[in-house]
């Protein structure tokens, strides 16, 4: 019955576009946070690793930084009010980590601190549902659904390095992840965008609004040392403004 009603509405609506190609860019704030041992969200992790005679006490805090998400989507109109979207995207995310640690043992003691900026590039694969509510001058849209994030490369710039009161040189790490490592670190997230859409001409429309993406909501493999050692489970998300340009085809 729903399919029949949708088909009838599609035929009756001369502006309905069965197929759409869209290009979008989100400029956002990226943030890392934890689900701590007491199951309360926090950006600060305090834990001890090792045994009592030789242990490492760690205090870590994460600060927000920039994120950008470029996506190329194809969407299929099920009805004039519901669309299914899929495609491919590139997510650039980053964060700032302030790290303080103390290593103590029977014959060794070290106290250090550092600040690290981590930049990561990932391929994203979405599967969204877009619901459209027509308005007087355009439409209100809600786009939501899961997406998969596959990290492909990274860069870490470590500054303010101090060990036992002595400053050390800055350190840099960068590299391209192997296919096996990408598979091990891939995650599933959840995307939500609320936007206003306005048609420009017959075959083009602009969709703009706030978006939030928890792109590390579900880990398929537990590869994080913090989670293994302390009970803190790391998550990441970005929140910002997403602008999309849609190109439609009726056939």
C-alpha cells in the first residue's frame, strides 16, 4: 500500500526527482571523549598501568580541533518525502592531547609531559535516510543513518615535550595505513543533519544546516591501549555546518 501511494504521489508531483547526485562539505569542530569506568562522558582520563613496584600514572585531557567532511552522494527517491542516500566521503579530523605521566620503579623514575596534535584522514561510506517536509519557501529535511569510517593516513605533531624538568625537541610522526591496519581500526558511526533545502532552477537545490557525526561509535576491534589498560572507552565526533548542492534527474 505504501509503495502504491508513493508511486501515485511520484507521478502526481512534476517536480519530483527520482535520482540525485549531491556534493557536500561540512566545516566542524572535532572532539575526542571517553566513556569512563563509571560510564560518564569525559574528556579527561586518569589511570595507572603496570604493577605497584613499577607503574605508570597517566593523566590525559583532550581539546577540540578542526574537522572537515567532503562527501559525494547518490540518493534514490522512494517517495517525494523519503530518499535513500549512499556514496563515498573523505573525513579530515583532528584533536589536541595534553599528556602528563609519571613512571616509577625500584631503580627508575621519570616525570614528563607533552602536547600532541593528531590529524587523521579517513574514507567514509554512508547509508542515510532523508525525510523531507515541504515548506512555504523550500523544505525542511532530516538526514540520519549509519556510516563507516576507514582511517587511511595520519600525522602527529608533538610539542612542549618535558622530561624530568628538561625540554626536548618536538617530534613528528606520519604515515599511510596498510589495508590490514585500516580494517582493524575501522568503525561505524551515526550521522544526523537538520537542514533547510531550497530549489535553484529545475534540476538544482541547496541544502544547508547543522550536522553531527559520531564517527567512532562502534569499534569492530579493540585496538586502543587506553581502553585495554584502564576501562576508558574512546569516542570521537564532529559537529558543525554542512552545505550540500544537489543535482536531480527525474528519470
